[in-house]
């Protein structure tokens, strides 16, 4: 399952990335394979989303979230 | 011991670097609760207990040494180039204690650059509240680096930090973090030899960043390029491998030193607040309500102080005329300089309030939420959610806002943001709007509480934002770029605004406004007064003669003669001739030649408009009757038709002109500096002028 498919409030664990360029940026922000992610909320127009990861909140677009594959 | 020591503040965005900078240096570098407040290096000084002068360099925040946006490039440049004027003797890593894992990534990178390091563990106040136990000494031992726990916002631990700086070691003793060489052994070796570098990580970083490093020569760049082809180096793969290795190291360190018990308390509060502030429907309603409240307050709260300032200037002019010897110099001082200044200084309260409100928005963390909510919309028109920050900042002033676009990663989104930011109504337009609105919009309340004048002002602001968005949308289709934009952004926790910070922002804005605008206004007023008081060849003598003729003397009273003579002289002065020469082209917009003069004088800075009006109407007016600029303008009549100059049609047309026309040299200069291409400021100037003319024309023709 992809992060972009996760519902609000749901929790997932990062498995891998499907886009190399995006993965470099996301990993620097603390999104690493094995990390737990929680979807906190979705912006009023349905995009971007806000997630909790490694102890803080990160916002990213659905498109970017779709490159994160969950376990 | 050297008597001078340079330290650089390095860390993730929004970790409190500038707060520490301010605490160390006593300066007032801008602080705000969103990532990307500082976009350029800033230097300040401090003294240590042993009398060493400490040079402190504040840098933009970054998540890693691999820059994602223009502002971040400077960090590696300063740290890697020994000849850089800001290259530090010691790096102060500012880490957010509540988010150590992500913060330590940058630490491990810098540790490997081989510079002496001290870690300032900031936000300890929040860490203490959050049921998280950090073994500070354990961390220091593991990394073999001094770690100083602080809470910069409360200035806790700053003395200890200074001590640690004083007793720092000149050698990098930190424990090595990861095996660098294994990532690209041959390439690192070749680059190290070619550039004569002894640190493998610096060599690896250069392998990634050589195209953007200004200190490399062309020959060196092409040599590195050849190496990379030869060894089949893939930058992104290498970065990914490096990052994973670093996090393995960090996880190892944190396992022994940090114990998490539960979710942070502050974050829960932030979550609850966000539930409302970024709510599907309420989110936008609240945003608009906040803006609305801000503009209503700016109008309402500034009314009384403005009235006071206005009266002080009227009183000063009266006193001046009574006690100063009559003559050219007195006239210059009172009708030129004082009148010009009064026109603008009246707006100090409004500008201070505007800056205060924006600073509160920035300080609470709300700005990031607006960014989050707006990204989808902004993307549709070729902008980025992050464009919201410069656009809201543009309400105050376009110049720093255009600099703040450096945080926008994508070139096209950044250029479009730069191009449209000056359309957003800045504080220099506020005096013009307020003055003209007060002339033609009645001061009544709609629905009992909405001030009609405030409403008119707010509509102008809304219009300016809509215009910016439409222009962005057009430019999205014109500017070509393949690189895709992205939006990966930290959402900081909410914080209470610090009122002294808000106070300082107000004070600073007023100070800059008074000194900057004051200088220009005094200069322009003097020039203008001279141009308005003298005329080409013998035109003035002829006018004197004309009004000495017995037939006229009989026809008018002496007071009237004085007035008629003055206005005819103004019309024939150099300024008058200048204004008259452009009158034909601005007549369709409803402007007379006097407004024409103001358009010319305020070409470089909008602030000058009100001052010019004040000067012109003082020269023209009856020197014995003291009135404020507003009263003078309200009474202004067109010399040919005898009708009032400022009608609803002409006033709104004029506001349209100032809403859209560039009229700001500083903005053009900063756009040139940020884009490094003269093309952009010129295009911007041209499109804004066209917009201004068309909008004014339509408004005047419709309302007249
Ligand atoms: N609770 C708490 N907040 C702090 C502390 N230090 C700084 N802050 C707040 O953190 C926010 C960011 O501070 P800045 O000093 O602007 O951070 P910065 O690292 O310079 O940020 P950039 O310039 O964007 O990289 C502000 O709202 C500060 O008030 C602290 O010790 N405790
Ligand atoms: Mg800063």
C-alpha cells in the first residue's frame, strides 16, 4: 500500500520508495524505511497531507506520498 | 589564545539559530516560527569572558549539506571553502532537542567535514515537557563533542554556551560517523588529489555540488566532470546510501541516550489547534476572518494616533511661519520639507500595526498552516504553497519578501513568485490608499460594525492578491521549465508570539520607514519645491505684471489675487511644465497635471506621492491658512473646469494606478539581484505599467 492511500488517523510503516529523487529528499526529512507514519490530516482541498514521522509533523503532496510504499 | 574567534550557527530550519544569534550579539535578527526565516548570512559580534571577540555568523537553516534551495547553498560554501570570508573556526550546531534524530543528520555531515564543533541542544524547555529523557552527557561522550543544553527563547544556558565556546578545542575531536570512502573510493581519491583536499567528505560533497560552487575554476569543474563519467558516479544513489548509513549511526547513538515515553504534550495542543485552523471549511473561513480583522483594526486603532500626528505637523507649520523670518528658506522648510514629511509620517501608526500583525502571524506558526492549506490552489496557478510567505510578507514590503523566495526549491515557481509579489499591496501604498479613501469614501458603518472606509481598503488588498494570482496563472503558461516542483515541509508546533519581538518588529519598521522614506522625501521635497517655485525664462515676471494691472486689481480682492497668482505660477513653474507635458497621456485616467507631477516624483518610491501632493498644495495654497494635506486636497479644484480634482472616479483610478504600477526602485534592484538577469525586472516593470494604465482607464471611464 502507498502512503497516499492511507486514511486520516491511520498508521503505517515505511517499506521502500519508488522514486529515487524523492527518496533522497524524504529520507533527509526523517522518512526512513522502518519508520512509523501516521496521517494526521488532509488540507482543505484534499492535498497536501500532514503526517507525523520521527516525532514531528511533515506536510507533503499526495503525489510525493505516493512514492512511499508501506509494509 | 587568539583574540578573535569566528563561529557559524548551523542547523535545521526553525531550530532557534537566529534566536541564539540575537542572544549572543544583542542584535535583532528576524526570528519567526516557520522554516526558512533566515535566507542569507548575517554577522554579529560578542565578547567572551576572556575578552576574545566572538564573530557570530547566522546562516540559513538546512536539513542537509545537499542544498534543496538557493538559500541553503551558502552553508556548504561557507563551511567547505577555507578562503571564504565567513569560514568559521568553530561550528555551533543548533539542534532541536525535541527532534534529535532528524537534527543529528546534519550534525553527522558537518562532523565529517572535520571542523571543530559544539552542539547547542536547543528547545530544552519543550523537551522537558514532552516526557522525553535526553542523556546530555551520554550524548556528548558518544559523539565526543561538547553538548550544551539551552532554551534560547528564555535565554537559559546562554552563559554556559559562551563558556563552552571559550574553552573549545581547536581540533576536531568528534568520533567519526560513517565510512565515507566506501561510497565512492576512486572518485574521492581523484578529486582529493586534483583539488588538494585532505578530507574525504569534502571531496565527496564537491563531487555532488561542483556545478554550483563558486570557488571552483572552470578547469576544475570540467576535470571533476570527467572523473564522474570515468567512475560512473550516480549522485542520487550515492546520497541515498550515505543518508541511510548516517541514520544507522544516529539510531545507534540515540538508542543509548534518548528515552521516549509518549507523544509530546505541545504537539498534542498543536494538533488540537490544527483541527480547527486547517479544517476543511473552517480553515479558510478563519483565515479570511483573520485578514479581515487585521484590516479593520489597522484602520480603527490608528485613527486617533494619526489625528495626533497630523495636528502636530499643522502646529509645527504654524509655529514655523509665525517665528521664522519670512523668506525663501522658511518657505522651503515649511512648504517643502515639513509638508512633505507630514504627508507621510501620519502613516506611522498604520505601518507599525501592519508589521505587528504580520509578525504575530509569523511568530505563532500559523504561516506554515496557511502554506499547507493554500498549496493546492497555488500549484494550480504555477506557484507553490511556500509562495504564500512572500505574498503575505508583501503586504508589508516586497523587498525582503522577494529575498524570502529563496526557500522555494523550484526555479519556475520561484520566478513566478518573484514576478507577482510586488503586485501585493505593500505598506508604501497604504498612505496613498488611506488618503484617497478618506477623501472620497464616507465614514459610515455598514451593518453597524463594518467601517466602509476599512472595507474599501480591504477590497483593494483583496484585489491586489487576486491580481497576483491571475498574473501568476498567465505566467505559468508562458515560462517554460521541466523541473517538477515539490512540497515537503515541516509544520512547526504552535508557539505564543513573543510580544517583545512584536514590539521590536514594530519599532524597526517605523525606524526604517522614517529614515528611508524620510531621506527620499526630504530630497524629493526640496527638488520639487525648487522646481515648483521657479519657472523657465521670464514666465513668472509676466504673471507678476499681469496681476499688477489695475483692471485685475479692481476685479478681485487682494486675498484672491494672491491665490490666483500662486496657482498660475505653479502651473508655469518647471514642475508645472513637466506635469503639463504628460497631462495628455494621463487625462483619460482622470489625472490632472498636478497628479502627473506626483506620478513622476514617486517613480522611484511610492511613499513620495503623498509628500508631493502636500508640497504642491502648500506652494499653491494660502500660506496664512493652515490645513492638513487631506483638507487641502479635498478642496482642490481643477483650474480649467473648476470641478473637484479628487472625485470617486479619479481617486479610485489613481488607487488602481498605484496598485499595479511598479513605482519602486528598491524592488527592481532586489529582483535583479535575486534573478541575476536584467530581463526579469524589466519585464516586471513593463507588465505592471500596462496593467496600471489599463486598470486606471477602465475604472475612471466606468465611474466618471
Ligand atoms: N520553546 C522554545 N522555542 C524556541 C526556543 N528557541 C527558539 N524558539 C522559537 O523557535 C522559532 C524559530 O526560531 P528562529 O531563531 O527563527 O529559528 P532559526 O533556526 O533561525 O530558523 P531559520 O532561520 O528559519 O532557519 C521561533 O518561534 C522561536 O521563538 C527555545 O529554546 N524554546
Ligand atoms: Mg534564522
